[in-house]
C-alpha cells in the first residue's frame, strides 16, 4: 500500500491512536475466541467445577475458570448412554446425501444455464434464487403436511429431500457463476479437435473440480448445522446432532457439561471443513456475489 | 462443399483418386442442436426443484385458504380468505413484523460497524491471516450450539458474561434473558458474535478491489487516512456492503434457531420475531392454515429481497465480479 511508503513522524496523537487500535483488536479477538474456549473447557469439567464463578467484582478470581480436574466423562456418556454415534451417523448421511444429490444435479443444470441462452432464463434464475432465500419455517409448513401424508416424516430420505430444498438452488446458482468464468473457447477447441460434447465437458472438469468439491463441503455444512428441518421433519427416526443436543435440555436440570461436549462434537468437524475450503467460503456464503 | 463430395462419392473412387478417406459419423450429441443436449442436462434438477418447491408452494396457497385438519380421516374445511383477514386483527402478527425489523436493524448496524472497522484495521497488516482463521470459527458453528453456548454464558448463577456484566456494574440484577431489553441485546449479541466475521471478510475482499491509483491521487492532493477512507474506500465498498446487508437480513428471518433455543420468543414476546411466531402457530398450536397465511406474507418479503439481489447480480456496472476469474 502506498501509504506505507510515506514517512510518518511520531506524534502523541498518532501513538495514542495506534494504542487504541491495538486495544480494539485485542478486545475483538477475546470477544470472538472466549466463548469457544469456554465451551471447550466446560465440556471437560464436571458439574461442580462448571458452576464455579468468582465473586462479583473480584477480577483476580478469573483464574477459577482454569481450576479444575479434566474429565472426559461427558464425551463418554454421550457416546455410550445417549447414542450420539447414531445421531452423528444420521447427521452425516442426511447432510452428505443431500449435498451429493444437490451438487451432482446442480452442476449439470448450472453448466446448461451457463452455456444456453433461452427465453425465460432470467425468470428461471430468479425462481431458483428465491427458492434458496425462502425462510425455512415458511417452507416447512407445507412440506410438513406433504411429508406427513407420504410417510416421509422421521426418515432419512425425508430429511435429505428437505435439505435439498435449500442445497439444490444454492448449488445451481453458485456453480453457474463458476461455469460462467470458464471460457467457452476451451470447449470449442475440444469440439474442433473432434470431441463430442460430453468429452468437451470433461475437458473443463479439472478447472471446476476444486470449486465443485468445495461446494459439496459447503452443502454438507448447511445440512449438518440445520436445526428446524431436523427437529420437525427428522423427529423420531432421523434425529441429527443439533436436535439431540437440544434434547439434552430436560425440565429438571439442564446438563450443561453434556451440552457443551455435544456442541464441541458438532462444531469441531465443521471448523476443519471450513478451514479446508477457506478459499471458497466467502464466495459460497455470499451466493457467489463476492470473490476473493 | 468439398468435404461433402468426398463423403458422397463411392469409396472405390476415392481410393482411385488417391484421397485418404476418413470415415466420420458425427457423434449423436453433436448431430443435434446444442440446446437439446443442454436441456437434458438442465431438466433433472429443475424437475426435482419444482417437486420440492413449486408443489409445496401450491400446497401453501391451498392451506392458507383452508382450515387444515391434521387428524386422520378429517377433511380440510374451506375458509376462504379468513386466514388472511384474521391477520389484520392479529396483534402478535403486527408485533412480529416490528420485532423482526428491530432485531435485524440492531444486528446489521452493529455487525456492519464492527466488521468494517476490523477489516480496515486488518487490511494488509501482519495479523490478517491469523484473524481470518479465527473469523471462520464462529461462522462454522451450528446456530443451535451458539444459542446454547450463549445461554450458558448468560446464565444468572454461573454464566461468565452475566458475571462480567454484573462486575462492570452495567446489569442491575435479574437475569439477562429474563429482562425484555437485555434479552433482545443478548440475542443480538449472539448474532453479532457469529456473523460479524462474515461482514469483515466481505469488506476485506472489497478493500482489495479499491483502486490504488485513486487512493494515491487523493493522498497527493493532501488527504489524510480518514478522508481517504470516507471519500475513496467507502464508495468503492458500497456494493459489497449492500450485498452483505441483504444477505444478513435474509438470514435473520431464514434462521431462527438461536432465538428459538435461547428465549423461544420471550420474555413477554420481546424477541418474538415473525418467523418465531410462525413457528409457534404452525408447530406448537398446529394451526397450519393460519400458519400458511403468515408464511405467505413472509414469502412475499423474500421475493422482494430476491428481486433486489438479482438486480445487483445483473448490474453490469457493479465492481464485484469484474476481476472475478479464479
């Protein structure tokens, strides 16, 4: 940046300003990381330790947070007594199933939409994006009635289909933007060299493969983190991790240790996936509007 | 048409003339106009999408005109536009809209301010990489888990944020999620925690597109960093911020998981935004006909937002995609 090359003289105002900036960054850092740290720490505490707090106004007592003997009981309990292994499998099947269906069909449609010009294309695209933007609760009202009458409530296929309502339009929309950036000249050249259209499509596959992979991951993320569909449509036979976590809240006492452990189990895999597709994340979360 | 004459002449003659003949039959796909081939690629996805979105939409309209009976054997009663007219006298419905806009306005103003500030500070600094990695973490968390986490932090007997607020002397007693004002602030804070990073990332992407020449020219003319930001960087950021605002607003009423977990709309309906009310009507009281009418009004807002978004996407002058080749 050009401004770096300009000689700056130190003045009290300027150094005060930079102290403020650093302070702001530190506060923002703590604000972002602290809840995550507390979640992780609490998941290893037993109930007595988890409820320990210093006296109000006793700033020196913050150390209490780290004063505990780590225990893995909550995790063990979740997987042995609470069947979290099953729920994890349900979550994985539902989100991965929907992601694969969506991205497979979506990439075909996106390619066609990117290469073809026809009347009504704008309306079609508008329909697709507004399907994706529809509020989950509003979609769920009629979907619940339909699924109830066709016996899909409480089954994994039902949940996969429900997730596809938001994953498929997302995949079509975002992959269209992706194919738009691949020059048609590549396919043309392949066609001139005697390829048929399938083979020409295969030529550009290596160019789009990383993106397609990243958007599969993103679709998995959307499905994995969903709660509303899972709680209404998946209730009973297809319980996923978020729903199982919410069920740890019992009228008599809320099992905070287990909830935090369940939170860690639900969150950590997604964080790793997020880091994995970091390059495509902003593009994906903004529906392709912003590219880095 | 030399090729054709060779194609149509008998092979013996070609051999006689010493012309090497390539036997080429065009592949079946190449033989047809491209649009059929593309249509077959497009069709499966469109049919599936129609089945899971258009068909339910038709159902939604049907339901909004009926009194839906969930018990087996009973048939739905025709209600006409009763479900809609009842909305006008429904105070919770109107309040739901007001709360929704209040909630979104609070979330967005804080998120945009903080996000832009953080992005401007971080841009081109050594800490950029580290912070971007940290930013990812809250965004990847399931909203339900975030809701529980903050519920834990706000708890009146062992919550760390509760303790912090009490120690600072800001909170007068009572609990955070039990007080009308504080509950709204608590819910907004959760959203801010989760999604400010996204705004910061979008702004960072935008800042990378600000033309350096303009900044330099402005500086040569004697502008300080603050002036530079407001008169050069910010106008260049507008399209990015607009997208951020639209998307966040959309998500504010798409996802209600956190609110549902933390307050369920309470206390005294202080955080009952319209989708939460819709959830209660449809899946607590199971008045699906009325729910469908409410859902219909929500979908209208969605369509308006969708129109705005597609406008932005199609605007050829917008600066976002210009250098967007990956």
